[in-house]
C-alpha cells in the first residue's frame, strides 16, 4: 500500500472517531453544566465549558477566536464552527475529503456514508447550538459515526488499509479517553471533601453516560457509582472498548500485523505500552497520582504515533533521479 | 442552419417509433409520469450520495457539480453498431500505425500523404520519442472517438481523442443507475453489457507491459483529488484493483519506476496516466511541473515501464491532422475508411480560407488544438460581433483554425422541464489497443440540454445518457 494511502486512511478514521468523541465530550459537558447549582455550588455552567475546552487543549485558541466563554458560543465552536480545526464540522469535512482522495482504497458504501454525513450536516446542524437542539445533533453525529464504522466492518476487505483505519480509531480513542478522565479529575480536585459524594455520583454518572458505559459499569461493579471504579474501568477494563487497555491492546495487535519485522521500533513501543496497561492496577496509578499517570500515558502515546508515521507513512527512498520527498502534512489538529 | 429537421433517434420522418425504440416507447406509455419523475429524483439523489461529481474550472474552490443524467437511453440497433465497431477499430489501428510511423521511418511523409510541416512542426509532436520502440507498437492504448449522427442518419467521426480521454466512468455509472432504476427494461430486451470495461482495460495494460514479466504491476497516475476527473481516476483504479498514484508516490531509480509503499519501494511496470504530457516529467517537459515524476521519460525510453497512452500521441488527434485520417487508413491498411470524416476546410489553403471567410455564418470554426468546446465559433447561432472576432483571428493565424459545415446533430428524446423533448446528442465510444484492438458495445452519450444547443460538453452545461447497444 502507498505511504500516502496509509496516512490518509489512518487520518480518515481518526477524524470519524474524533467527530464522535467531540460529540461525547459536548454531551458530558452539557450534562455537567445542567446539574442544579446546589449540586455544584459556586460552579457556574461556564466552568464546565471551560474544562471541556481545556481538555481539548483549545482554551487559548477559543479565547483568541471567540473571546468570552458562553455555553452557546462554546457549543457552536465545538460542533459547527468552520474556524475550529477540530470542530465536528471540520472532522466531517476532512473525513470526507480524505475519503474522496482515497475512494479507490475504500468501498463505495464507505464513501457514501462519509459523503452523506457531510451533505446532511447543514440540515442536521440547524438549531444545534440551541440548548434544546444539542442532544438531537449529538445523537446524529454518533449515529453517523456508527454507520460508517458498521459499513467499514461489513464491507471492507481485511487488508492493510483496514488495519490502518482500525489503528486510527484505536489511537484516537485512547487519546480521547485520557482527555475525558483529565476533565473529570481536574474537576474532582476542586472538591476535596468526601461530603460531596452526591456530587461525585452525578458527575461520574454523567461521564459514564456520555461514554455509553453505564450498563457496562453496572455489570462490572454492581455498586453505586464510585470514582475509583469508574477510572479503573476507563483505564484497565479490557472489554470496555474505550478503555486504555483495550485501545493499546488493539494498537499493538494491529502493528504486529502491519510491521514486517516483529522487533521493529513500533511493535516494541506499542508492546511496552500495552503491557504496562495490561499488567497495571489502580493502586499503582494512585501511588503515581492519576494526573501524572495520565500525562505520562499521553506522552508515550504521542511517541508511539510518531513512530507509526515514521515507519509506514513516510518513505525515505529516493532515486538517483533526485525526486523530492513529498512534504506531507498529516493533518494533525489536536495533540 | 439547414431547413431539414435533424435526424431523430427514436422516430422516423413520419413520426413512427423506430423498431429498436419500440420496447422503450411501450414502457414509457405504460408508466405513470409521477413514477418517472420520482425515478429521476432518485437518480439525482443517488448520484449525489455516491459522489459521482466533477469539479468545474473557474468555480469557487471545491466547486463540485453533478453531470446531469437523463434517464431516456440512447439506443443503437445491433446492425448499426457492427458497422461502428468495425469502423472504430479500423480507425484506431491506423492512428496507432501513423504514430509509430512518424516516430520511426516517416514513410507517410516520404510518400507525401500529408505535409511534413504539419507533423514535425506540430506542438504536440515530441521529437524525444523518435526511434523509441514500444510494446506492440501501440501509442494510444485508450482512445475516445467522438461520433455524431447527421443528415439522414449517417455517422461521422467528429474528433479523435488520443491523449487522456475521459468520461468512461460515466458510461459505467449510468448503466448501473439505469439497471437499478428500471430493471424491467433490461428484462424486456437484450442490452449488450459494458460492465467488463475495467477488466478489458486491465488486460490491455498488462498486455503492453515490458517483456518477460509474469505479473506486471499497473497503476493509475492522477494529478490529484482536485482534478475535475478525479472521480474517474479513482473509480478505474478501484475497479481494476490497482494503485491510484500521484506523482509524489512514484520515483525513478536506474530507469526503473517505483511506488513508495508501506513496505518499501515497489516496482511499477505499466502506468495508465491521466496527466497531460507537459506535466509528466519535469526533466524533459515543463520544468515547473510538480505533478509528474522526474526521470519517467528515461524509464519509458529504456523500455522499463510502459506509459498508456504514451508521450506524443496528441500529434495524431490534432484537428489539423484530422482531415488526413481517411488517407492514413488507405495508406496503412489498404482499406476504404468505414466511418465518414466531417468535410473539413483547411484554412492554411488559400481557396478553402476564401470560402470559409465568405461563409462564416454557416460554418463551425474550431481551434486546431482546442478542446472541451472552448474557443469555438458556431456560425449559425453566433452574433455579428463574434463572427467578426473570428474573422480577424483567422486572418491573423489561419493555421490555428479549421472549419466544418454545421452538422445538424441527431436528437434523442430527453426529459426536460416541460416534459420530453428532442435534444442533440453525440457519442463517445472507447477503443482499447493492446495485443488486439477492441471496443465495448456502447460508450458515453452526451446531450445538449439547452433547446437548440449543439454543445454537449459537460463543462458547458451538457448532460449524459446511458447508451444501449441492442443484441440480436
């Protein structure tokens, strides 16, 4: 497979996944910001949206582009703003453009899904920035993402391209889970007293719901929503598709298939990261401090993604003819 | 314009339905207008969803349009097709022999069949190709021959396209759409299939690979996703199961072409290129091109890779060469041409030029090297000022133009806002040349959607139809 194709497919699936994850993040923020004031004293809705932007690393960008943080403005920014490189709008746009460029490498049905999302965005986005239109729009985004994943799963041959797409999904997911946990922990640190258990309950429930993980949680823990258990599930639960363990396992498995040399740098890096998650436990994380753990994980994930780009998506071969190395913009927007 | 009404593909002069349209007419009479309207809408939505679009030059960035699709098919009876098929194969064989000849011994110039300067001074003539041998001596592996029908229904070749003819994906997608919308029509009669075109194309490409290869690797070379025909490039690559590459994905080392892949360099043997000559190799042609592959020419010259179509085919489809094609057929094949050429005035010749300047309001004047319906004068519909402009241009540079009588192109029933009305059509069949020369039965029918218009180009508001060749 061409290096360029591998790169485009990897980013294509990252954008599709990112659109969905931003929808989930908006959903979580919306749920938290709607909790009655008495459950979250002194914390206005503005704070929740600030945390959301912060988790995406977009506080400064937003400030420069849109100024004051207002719930409506931030919602608009995250969902539909063409000036925000990571808005759902732009994720759908880039996903479709990459799909168009690689329509020979994906199935016709896959391109149709991407194209449909983009063509219907204007209609689906109408009124989405209003408080009462948000959830319908977010549902639509999640459904579109699921439809694409479904069609990919159902129609695409299990070739190299499929693996690069799966790789993009897993990398983007891991990235997102860290960011969501980050939001939640930044917030918890503001409530040190254990007397605020009921706040914790509602906020961590909101997190589970936004991740569509409430049912899984109940099955696994059968207790009231406990922050430690939620974190444990999001980090270590191998059968929870958004958990860091699940994501790093699949990254490692895919790279083992893609790499010709089992001792290559990417396989080694991904293996080390996956093993750390697989054989880690919550008490270890607590000893290290959750914030430090997440930062450390993010750094390793970043190193791994760089190794992936080096290994598969840039060709160092040039001919005597002196052909120029393609200066390829891989399109990183958040990271 | 001639007083006689144009040839109607569906009805004869008395208004009776021609036999090959009988089934379709029956179906149309028996089908409610509302259902047809609904199917037309369905077709449009579907083309949008599938993303069968083309980019339009000069529109705001990302300008994408659908080529309007008309659901009334253009039907060709099998007897007529047999003649067309034989004529197309004959013509393309002669054109390939002409290309081989002028890049080798130049016998045709020696015999004085056409003036030497017309070939050697032609901007499309590539002196670099002189003496280079190609597999099967084929230059134009994919040819799109534009055919029109005029007068009493006789077919004429309007133009040969031997560089990078496009549109074949619409031929295939139109058929797919029709089969989806109106399966009952295909059940009622035998329409010759076209769906195997990509397979034939792949076979053709593999048959001209450098010698001694068991499994030659082919690739489609595109200028990129912003090119107006990108959909087609991607479509053909996918249908053939080969890589779709851009210039940046290829490099040449030791006169050998490689793709940059996730597993390192991989050799390419045959390149179906959809980039013009000028941009293919900055070492030999336009040095400012970033679309091409430096060193590609040397690899072709060394016989290490085959380019389809190869460099320098434009010299044979130039409109100034066009009038000589019937003579080429006689010269190389010792056969009479099966297909007619449109009578063409050569403006470099004094008496032709005098006649043309006196009859500009009746004639069509074309730039010898123009394409896509740009830079053309249609005398009968042109204003006085337009005619005057062309008169001056011809006087200044007569060799740049040719003139032809205004053909009254045949019409085909077409769905328009006011119902069904006749609109002018042409036909582009695709001729493949590898180890043999062949045509899939059918082609792309283009239709001028504006009433009275003769311009069928998609860039000028033309649409397309499915083309049916009926089997016996």
